[in-house]
C-alpha cells in the first residue's frame, strides 16, 4: 500500500496541474484513498501500534477530507489543499515510522513484554 501511495505521489508531481488538471486531481484523490486505506487498516496491519498514532491518523484524515470538501465548494484553492494534505500525510508517516521504530527497539530490549503485547 505504501508503494501505491509513493507511486501516486510521484505522479502528482509529474502531472502538471496547469496542463492536465483533471488527471492531476484524479491521481491526488487516488493517493488520498490509498492513504486512507492505510490509516483505517493500520490497527489490523500493525496490531501493537500505539493508540495515539491511530487517533492521529483518523484526525488528520478528517482534516484532509474537510479541506477537499472546502476545495470543491470553492472555499480553498487547490494549492492550499495540496499543501495541507502534504503536511499532514508526511507528519503522520513520520509519527508512524517513529512509533514502529520505538516498538521494535522495545521488542529487542524487552522481548517478554513485546510477546505479551502481540498476543
């Protein structure tokens, strides 16, 4: 899923909004959908993930969806939506990676506690 998000992110950068706006928006929407699937499937994908990461993902997803709605109603422009989405998605990815890294480090240092959490 992260591969799909990365490929779509690259396509958003390659497809110029000035030349093919509908395709640019379609690819960006696809990236949002893939990221949303990751956010909502995260508890099953990584069972021991910190609850804060899950809640933060839900909150960020809600804010991004609200900004998309604001774009389609004419309140935000496309640049504002893309910058907000970029900032929130990459912040969440950073928090996710740090959380997984911390959990892996804890599992190495205290394997008996990690086994209890995984069960």
